[in-house]
């Protein structure tokens, strides 16, 4: 059996999730490849689609909110959206790529390739799975027609049903996080004389991190503060200039799971995949400064279910952090809720589902 996993490079979460799924499938002797959908569809279509997405996430998220409202209008009116029509143009290229490479199943960790596959499915007998990487049924998902839809939590089932998906295709096992992420135990080079707080800015490095870092260092002096800057070299350069023995600045790292595992508290932007990684490791969590739109939905889902604290500004981050560090009961209750609502073996469950439901059919 050969599996194609289609992602888009419009944010780190979609691609990381795709890689986790491929890793888990390959560990189970199922051949899996990850491809960037935007590279497959051709430069002209890709440029239009990518601009449409990136423009919607700029600024303070007001454009995304507008896109969300437009999505609701299209959903209620049953009019085909421009987003779908753009991805429909990729139908032939994606169909040929699947056939030429002999893929039996396709998995989409992003909306765009799922739209192209939905159009292909109208004429051809193809099988594909959607994987939602946010804790919300985002705009335009309702225009797709997967055989199976993996969603982040059973608590979101009704939300996806309301958007038009049949309950029997919904698989509420969680956003897939590889077993290796949870079980890795490589040594990381940090001091061991006191505990530390982990602050991660996300793959795109949004937020006024310098001010936040300075305030945490000023107010919290009994812990190391480890800041993961990812690919944001400019941010790393700015933070490297701060002279404080409690500050540890890290650029891009392949050891994120180790940093998370050894942290007392994790502070992060509320991206769906990063949040799932933290919660899979069962860590006290603070969501900081969500951008209006899907980040806000992610943060609200976790905070309202007792799995995190939500902070909309630097002052609230400090308040939440002090509260968590002082309250062991709050930490334990948070982790208890995480265990109840988010599965730690989501990737394993997805592989088992594929074995049971797709391997036999494609044999």
C-alpha cells in the first residue's frame, strides 16, 4: 500500500502533522510520502492560492475574521466559493500525480488539496482522508468530501456535523502527533540546577517577544526561561543581546519534545499542532496573545475545557504564569483534563484505522 500525504507550506503545523503521519505509517511498514501541494499544482496557481491564505493571516487577524464570515455565508448559501474554484484548477495535475505514482490513499492536512481531491472524486474512484489541524471547523472545510475526517476531539463532533459532515465519517482521535515525539529522550544541553519555563514563539515568530521575555525575567527569578525562536533568526538575534543568566535562547531545534518534556510550564501561541504536542506530553499550558480567528478558537477550546490558561497580553501572561507556578492543584487538574479530552496516541490510532479500513480494500 502507498499513501500520499498532501500539505501546504502556509504554516508549520500542517507540514509537521503530515510528517508525523508519514513517520508513523513508515514505522508500520506502510509506504508514505509527504508532498507540498503548492509545488505540485504549478507556480501560477500556487502563487494565487498562497497569497490568498497569507494575506488573510496578516495584521491582527481582522482579515481572517472577514474570511471566516465569508465562509459562513457561502456555507449557508450553497454557492461554490472562489477558494474551491481556485483549487479545482489543480484537479488534473493532482489526479495524474496520484495515478503516475500508484498511491492507494491520500491524506490531506490542509484544506486546499482536499478541495482538489473532492473535485477528482466526482469522476474517479479515489480514497482520501481529511485531517483537521485546528480545534475548529475552519471556513470552507464544508466544501470537501472525504471518506474519513480526523478531528481533534470528540467534543468537536457536533461542530463538524453542524457544518454538514456525516457523523459516521468523523474520526475524533485527535491531531496526529508521532509516537517518536512523545517517546524521544535525547539529552539537551541546559543547566540542571533549577527548573525552567519554556516559551515558544511558533514557526512564524509572531508577537512582541522581547518585551514579554524581559517582563518574565524581571518577575520570575527562580526558574530558567528557555525561549525557542524556531526559524526566526532576527528574533534570536534580538534576544541574544539580553544579558540575564536565567535566559536561554534557542534557534531552530529538532529536540522540541525534549524541551517540552523537561519544562515546568509551556507558554506558546495557540497553533493547533504545537498545542497538541504540548498536551500529548501533559504539560501545564498558557496560550499567549491569540490572533483573532483560528488561534482564538484553539485557545478558547483549551481554556474553556480547563486544559490551559489564556492570556491576551503580556500582563495576563505574567498573571497566569505566577498563578500556575504557585498552584500545584491547578497544574494537576489541567493535566487531568488534558488526559480526559486529548489522546496521546493519536498517530497510532490513525495508522490502525488505515490498516483496518483501507489496506484490506486496496489489497
